[in-house]
C-alpha cells in the first residue's frame, strides 16, 4: 500500500511553515526513492501543534508536530511512515488532549479528509443530510432546522429556522441564499477553516437552504483577505457542479440550485447583512434601515436568507442525524455546538468545538492553558473587537448567548482573545473607539461622530485632563452610540469601552504625580 502523508494546506498552517515542511518531505521522499501520496488536508485546529503532519498506518493515523523542515530527515530515519517514535510524535490525532475533549459535529471532517475530494467527503458522511432533505417537503426541512434550535453563529444568535420560514412563506419570482463569510472579527478563523478544510459541507448546507426556501441561487461573500479560502471554494463549487450536487437538477431531483463565490472589498461593516447586500449588488457597503427585512426584500429586492458560514455548515449534520440529536447538545436556548476560537496571549491557541455550556474559566484556563507568557490572565475579550472584556471575576459565566448578555457581554462569532496583566485597558478602550471610527460606513451620526469624539475624550483621560468630567462624557457617548446607531458596529462599540471602565477602573485613573528626588 502506498503511504499517505497528510500535511495541512490551510492558511493557519501555511503561516506556521507547512509549505516548507511539505517541500522538505517531498524532497526526502524523492531522495530516498520512496513512493508516497501527499494529501494537503485542512487543519484540525490545534494551531499550537502546526504544522502537524499525519501518516496513515496499518493501525490508523499517527500525528507528528509541530514539524519543522529540519525535523524531516530525522522523521524518516525514525520510520515515521509506519508510525515510528520521534521527539515530534503525538500519537493518534483523536487522542491528543486538545482534540479528544471536543464534540466535533460541524468540524468532524476538518483535518481528516481531502478538502477537494467529493469521494472522501461522502466516505465520511457527506451528502447524507442533502439526500435526506430531498425526501422531505421544504416546510418539513424548515421544521427540522427550527426544532434543532440552531441559531445564527455569526454573532446575533437569531433562530435560523425562523429566518428560513419567513423566506419560504414570502412570495417571490426569485429567491437567494447568501452566505456571510466576511469573517472580520479579531481572533476568529472558524469560517476560514471550514472553507479551506471542508468546503463541501458549506455547499451542502447552502443547497439544503435553497431547497427549503425555494431559492435557486446562492452567493458566498468572502473577505478579500482570504485568498486561499476563495481558491478552495471556487474549486469545490466546480467539483460539486460536475458531480450534479449543484445545477439544474440537484442529485437528480426536481430542485435546481447553483452558487458562486464573491470577494468582498475589505470593509468591516460589510459583515453587517444589509451592508453586505449593498456590496454584493455592486454598491458602496452601507447599512440599510429595517424594515424591510432581507427575508422580505433582500438581494436585488428579492426574498433572501443570509446566514453565517458556521450556521449553514451545521445544517447537514441536523438533516443527517435529526433535530433531536443536535438539540441534545447545549444549554438553555443555545443548542448544539459552537466553534470557540482561542487566540491572543494563550498557551494553546486553536479552534475548540464544544456544546454550549462550558464556563469561560474552563475555556481559558483548562483548554487554553492560561497565558503564553505565564503571567496572570487580566482580561478576555469575547466576540471580536466589539465584544466586552471579561475579568477573572466573571470566569464562571457559561458560554451561552443569554448568560453572556446578562453580564453585558456577547458571544458574537465565538472568538476569544486573552490578555495578561500587562495589558492597558484604557488603550484597549481607545482601540475600540478608533476601530469604529475607521470602519464606520458614515451613514449614522452616533457611530460616525460618536466614535471620533470617543477617541478624543479617551486621549484626554490618558493625559489626565479633567478625568471625572471626561469619564462621564465617554459614558454618555457610549449610551448615545448604543441606542442611536443604525447597526451593531456603532451599537456594540460601547461593550469593550464600558466593560474596560467598569471592570478595570484603575487603568482609567490619572497616573500618580512622581516627585523627583532632590
């Protein structure tokens, strides 16, 4: 049997040197005259172990990592093609603690399959959900998704089933499915991992959404900073189209559905669904007032479903295993699993998929291993640049939409960025205001002007100018932005600012006057 060597080709692994490792392994194979097949799979998400190379042996796959080009000769000398021991030996991938503790539903195939092999996808349960969906009526598919409790994974947490039913019930000569892959939050990479590591699950999920709502065309709006994801998705769409998964007759059924990949213009505000629609239509991405809702009047004025990558990629497992199976995971109104992206100053950075309900402390201390610097954790920002900063006193908060909202926080896209005790929270609050000022589309005054005044006022605080007056002014600006902004960019910017002021007040006090020694 020809040995199979798996080397991740996704952006995260490439950034950590996977391409150099792949070239070194190919060169070593040629030099030794060994015939082997190199598969460029996606990453499993344990980025602290990347580049992680796996070999298929008679006893299953064996992993090694993090592998450097200088390790390659030694790996071959140690017999790694048959699972031989080496200092980079990690054993069975599924038993690596970081991976073994996960509940992988949406990401079950990431790092396991060849991303562009439909045969590999089907071998690992792919298309089962679509096949089951084709045997149901559109209303029955929507009912399954509704019953599962699936909510938007892009930030708002809106029930997916309700959105689908609205589009199904709305009359239109043309309907659309739009996938929001404009993953712009700091510390997030789940969407990218799916698109680069398991693109067919997104295609399958969008096709099911199309059949369920009567939509015949889909668009994936990908951020311009994701060239690898764009390339993989385009190739996957071609493969799916040739195999009859997409086209005039989906898997030989009466249903038609096709899709294409569109690249965004690099604006953070285009992650907001109505600004995204404007951008897709070739306009400047600016937030639309609601109503009308996109479900009634969306892309090109037609009924449109807009869902995040992870929301759509979770649909196939629901249609495969059933709504009850999926709903059995999680807590409260937060059902199923959530891909938690652990980043920042943390020892074990990566993607950790688990059922809702783990506490923030468990995620940071046990899964993430604390800070990479070894210093105490000071703050954790959850939900991207617009998310609140949580201190250790709130680490007992369970990962659940409502639980976070009750503590004036938000889960958002489930990105977690860890900071140690050297972080200056006044600077972090200033960054939030500055970010909003730069990324604002400018349509509404609270966001456009409030964020600019916020930067100016925080600068005065940093300089020790009238601290009480300016602290009150920042608070007032935050209230105006929170309740007066058209969209979440201006409306959520107060979260990181006010959480910094509330939980880390010492960072906003004037520096003590130092008396020079005489």
